[in-house]
């Protein structure tokens, strides 16, 4: 393990998923919950979303990433990891802010699930109206 001085910590969130990202200089390996990226996220689109900050900033092979992610579903977790990596890159190199901002990677997606209301089937779906 590299010295503690070079380690950058960041947090990414999406829906109820929270990703704690640890980034350190290295060869470009990404480990999620102590598993390889390919094992944890088998879907190509999820892996593409996660690696997007590195592609946009052209820093793909410069950092090793260790991620601990919990909560939410697969897609929300992938977006939480992406948000955390973007924030960690920003802490590492402040000059990347315009690039990351332009591609919408620093903005936390505020959308959450709306709660179910009593008397309704779901959050907004009501029982069928009967006139007679």
C-alpha cells in the first residue's frame, strides 16, 4: 500500500447508494468492494459510466481506485462510484474542474424516490374512480 499522504478520499452519492472512493497513484486498476470492476459490474454500460471521468480527463492509467459502495441498485451504485471518482480527481488536480463540470460529473443527481401516500396504490396512482 502506498503512503497515506498520497491517498485521496472522496464520497459519491446517487439515490440511496453511497460510494467511498480511495484514489492513489498507480496503474489504473479499479477495485469495488474488494472485487474486480468486471466482477462487481458485469454490465458494460455500468463500467463505461464508472470509467467516464478518467476518459474525459485523460487520466486512465494514472490512478488506482479502491471503492466501498453500499445501498441502492446496480445502476445507482455505478453512478455513485462515478461521482466519487470525479470528486477524487478534482481533489488530485484542481485544473480538471472545467472539464468535469462541462460533462456533468460533479453535480449530484438530486432525484429520489417519492414516498407512497396512504389511500393510493403507489406514490401517485390512485384507486379507480367509480361514479355509481
